[in-house]
C-alpha cells in the first residue's frame, strides 16, 4: 500500500492549473499572465513596498486565484498580519491602483 504522502506527491506532479488567460502552472514551471504582471506593477507604484509577492491559491474555493501582496519583508507572505481598510479607504486604493495601470 502507498503512503498518503507518496500519493499526494504523485497527485501534485500530475496537476496543472489553467487560468482564463491560458497560462498554466505546474509543480515545476509557472507562467504569470501578462495582466497579473500589469496589475503587480501598478500596485508597486501605488503602495510603498520593496517588491510584490505572488501567491496562487485555490484551497478554499473550487478555482485558483492570484494574490498580489506588497512586501517589505518575506514574513508578510504568511497572511498573518492582514491590513484592514474601511470601505472608503479600499475604494480610494482601488482607484489609485487603476490610475497606475
């Protein structure tokens, strides 16, 4: 009998995630869609940070989606210290990001 760890590794090797733009991500290679790069660049212009982290997530919902995370330290990729914004602050930030697209 195979261990659950062995089964999970084999499953991970076989899985490929496709995005609406046709980009594919697998365990070895990941192509970032041009639209994601464009939004990441606009976010970097808008929010003071050293870099933009990218996380592809799809565990809690039946699809994969991309998180773009302004980073000053790698610990910020852990989703522990989330920033809370009011509706007005969120809308202003979205408008600023759009103006940098």
